[in-house]
C-alpha cells in the first residue's frame, strides 16, 4: 500500500495564534486586567479553551474541566462572609483555581495539538532567536513524555501489588516519585541530545514538511484578542 503524507493536516489554529491567545488569557484571566469592564471578554476567554478541546474531541478532559471550574466558581459564593481561617484558605484556593484553570486548559491544548516542527517554523517566521525556541521546543516534548513515563511506572507498581491506597502509602509514593524524578533527568538529557542531533543549533534556516498559514479560525481568534486589548485600552482611558 502506498503511503502519502498530507502536509495540510494540523490543528485548527496556527501556532502563532495559539501563543497570542495564551498571552491574552494570561493578561485578562489570570491577571484580571480591566476586570470591571471586561466581563464579556473574560467569559469568552474562560470557555474558549474548553471549546477548542471539544473540537479536538477531548470530551472527557473538557467536561471534567467545566465541572471543576463551575463547582469552584459557585463554591466561592458560599464562602463570602464571616470566614474562619480554614474557610479563608479554602476560598483562596477556589479563587486561584478559577483564575488559573482556563489558562492551564489552553496550555494543554497547545502542547497536545502543536508539533515541534510547526512551532519552530512559526517562530522562525516571527524571527525569534533560537536561544528561545530551542528550550521551548524541548519543553513541548518533555511534559508528554513525562506523563507517559508516569503511567508506565504506575503500571509497574500495580504489577508488584503496590497501590496508592495501600497501608504502606509512604512506600507507594516513594516507589513512584523516585523513579519518576530519575526518569525526568534522563528524559531532559535525551530530548536535548535529540534536538542537537536534528540540527536545531546550527543557526541556519530549517525546512518543515508542514504547511503553516493563517486560516479563517485564526482570524476569528486574532480579532477576539485584539478586541480584548482595544476594549481594555478604551476602558482605561475613559474610566
């Protein structure tokens, strides 16, 4: 059977659009910039990452994220008055979850749907230095590899009869964390060596088999991000 490579197959958004959306989410969701007059854009930025996950058929993680966010958001209203020390700590944790979770979801979407070659090509077109793109490209492969390694370690521990809910909970944590930490060190070195082997440090223009270009969904997201900053600037000037 003849094998053919479709160079147009990639995620819904261009890597540059994803980075712009991540920056916008960091400013207006985590940073709560202009929160008083940014309510509409705020909620759009909160639920857009979940929508993107649904478009990538990540139904389970998306539904769980919505449940956690809505639950945390509603729970804050029950802890607004006459709080003791424990309730104050809980309210703070719920506030942090509602602010950070949307951007964490977006970061997961970016890592899951962006190929390293796509990212490098996008950064090259933006004339970003290799001193920044090479470490980030290693990170793109580091976290998925660590997750796979963690699953393998958990499977190995189950085969040996060591469970997290067992009586020897400290040993269960030790048997998982020590191998994972050692694996993380090895994984980092291997990914760095792989990056150098592929010639990422030669300082010359590299080719890419994937076709990177802006499309209609990118235009919609870019306009949303620009609208957020424009409306924020208008609000700061007139309020």
